[in-house]
């Protein structure tokens, strides 16, 4: 699955891709923190969605990790929330019991400059993280679903709306299967889309055939750019002083497809 992304682009650049985009609020990005965004921190991220009132494209901060609309108290959903960071594409249309099926028309886009995924090497205690992006694209968009839940402030009685989102994943292509090669969710990847498909994802109404076509899209291996990086889930500084998403040379790291050093 995907729990680590990067967003190192000026927020105003979103309007280059969506000129009519309306910002619901002023958004400021801390680029030092946004170079590595961890899903399990349930932090805010700028999300593009079609507003249901004016049917126009809007951008607002939403928290990663969906909280279903029927939850009455946020504290009661803490343990389950980790399972709502990603949505399997296979369940959205075909699993009628899934929450993703219930909110399948609340489609959104997650702007990123890249994602991180970990690769297991036989005999190595720790996995090697990789930074993956789309070639020649500083910014691209991952499809997601969003949810809106209302909580009542116990002190003021005020109704508070919280927007949350999930990132859609699918079966990995050959490159990503060799990187994400271990664990309970091995051989999964985010649903990388071309810009044209990303824009289609946000049209007001999608037929089921159009929806399935987008969910079935698999980005060609040769369109992905990837390289190993230094350990990302640690407060330890990189020994070379470079940024988290920059190339790091691991001693005796085998080529993709090879498990043994």
C-alpha cells in the first residue's frame, strides 16, 4: 500500500493544471515537512475535489485517513483509522459492503511530487526506501475518495465539519512489484494516472464503464522514475546531508529483481 508521499511544489502551481480552481481557504505548505508526508500522522494535505453545491473544482486541506460520515466521536475511530489510509481499487465498485462503494462518487485528486515505497532485500534487517515519480513530471495527481463527517463540539455545541480522504491503490506493475516486494500488502501501488485521466476522474458524472476504465489503468513501467533514498522513517540525519527524496547509494544494493546482495 502507500503510506508515504512527497509534495514539494508551490501550491499556486495547481492552477496551472486546473485554471478554474477555487481555493476554499488560504493554504500554506511547510516544504521541509512536506518532502516526506506520513499517512499515519493523519495530517492535512491540499486536495482537489468537485464541490457539490456549485459543481466547480475546489481545493481545500483534508486529513489523510478517512473517517466515515456515520462516526459520532472521532476518538472512537482511532484504531480503525489506519485501515482507511488506502482504498483498494477492486473494492470500490464491486464490494457493495465496502465503505468505498458508499462514497464512490466523492472523487478527489491528491497532488504529489512523488511517493516512497520500501523494498526488502534477503539477509538485510531493514528495508530500503525508494522515491518514485513520473518521468518529466514535477507534479502529478493520485486519485482518491473523500468523506465529510460532522462532529459536535462538546463545549460550544458547534457543528464541526471534517474533510478526510483516502488514496486509491491497485495491483503493482512490474517495476513497483519489485520495489514493494514484501509485507501483507506486497505488490500493491498507488493508482498513477496520466493528466488526462486525472482530469476525467473529476468530471461531474462518470459512467460505470468510464469509472472501471480509470480504475483499471496501469502506468507503463518506462514512465516511472525511481531511485533508492536514505532511511525515511527515522529522525536520524542523512550522513550525506542531502534531502530525503534525493538518491542515496546503499552499499551492495542488488538491482531490482534480485533479492540477494
